[in-house]
C-alpha cells in the first residue's frame, strides 16, 4: 500500500507540473471533460452499484480533498459523497492516533522499584508480617498497590508471602509485649 501511495503521489505531482504552462481555458475544458466522464460512469454503473476504492486511493483522495474548503467540496462532482471523504479522513487520523498511542509493552506495567525495595525492607525488618499486613502498612503510608502485587514481589524475592504463624505462640506474643516500654 505504501509503495502504491508513493507512486500515486509522484505521478500526480508530475501531472500538476504538466498543468503549470496550460492556460486556464484549457484547464476548464479538461475539467468539463472529466466531469462528463464521471456522469457517464455513474449512469453506466447505476444507482445501486458502489465504486470500490483501494486504501491507497482513499488516502490519496483524502489528502487532496480535505485541504479544500467545504463550500468548494460541495460543488465538486465526485464518484463518492462529500461525507465519505470526511469519514475517510477521520478514519485515517484515528488509525494514526491509535498507532502512536498503543503501549509499547502489553500487559500490566512493572511495579516501581522504590515500592519493591520498600516491600522487601518491611518484610526484612518484620519477619512475621504476611503480605496482607505489608499491604495494609503500604496503604497507611498512602502507597496504592494491590495485595497480589505484594504477594508477587515476595515470591520473586524467594520469601514466603504468608509466613508460618505457628512459630509464635500466644505466650511468646504476651512476653514480647510485656518487655516493651509502656509508651510504645
């Protein structure tokens, strides 16, 4: 398509250069002849038959015709309707915009490195905390991250996301609480 579009652009550029030395009267006669040929083609095709344009023809016609004011576009005799040209232009710009806005990588974006290091630091400093507790602490700090993300970070680091709770008994917990200073 791109090669054909380039070919159309070059050939029509040379056709435009050919028209430079031609007088306005000769150009008007050529325009009238082309309009008459369009009328004959429309008559032969009938009202129920649609003309099919290749994508490169659409792009070229769109590039030529969208630069014209709407008043001039309304007066033109074309095989297609004015609205069709405008729709083609909208489609071209939409596809171009969609191509430039498409993300380079598919899927979920990676977690920010600072959040990753903070999660690992919290788990290192508090070995009995599970991923839910770490998630709660991050939420308290105002960091929005899903519990499943914390789980994945811990799994990738080779740590157990939900440490074994049986190692700390109720008596051990009460003893550790009684050793703490009262203000903390």
